[in-house]
C-alpha cells in the first residue's frame, strides 16, 4: 500500500472510533426515550389531538415523538 492510502485508512479508523464512542454514549439515551414513548396510551394521543392549537412545547415534543417512531 502506498503511504497516502495508509494515512487515509488511519484517519478513517480514527473517525470510526470517535463515531463508535459517540454512539455508545447516546444509545442508552435513545433506548430510554423509546421506553418512555412506549408508555403513551391512545388516550394520551387523543388529548393532544383534541387541542386546536397546542402550546409550542407540546408541538416540539410531538415532533420528536414522530421522529422517534419512524
């Protein structure tokens, strides 16, 4: 292998290690969020649906819920 390839491979491995470390840090948070999401009942969703203009905080949370459910 040429020196340039070795350097690029080394840089790629460093980036991968950093990404893996970041992933290990956030996965417990994501799992906790999914667990909390699974506690919602249809009645909880109906309450939000009945709001004509939900407060900004409610809208923000519902947008996050939609993203997590995808």
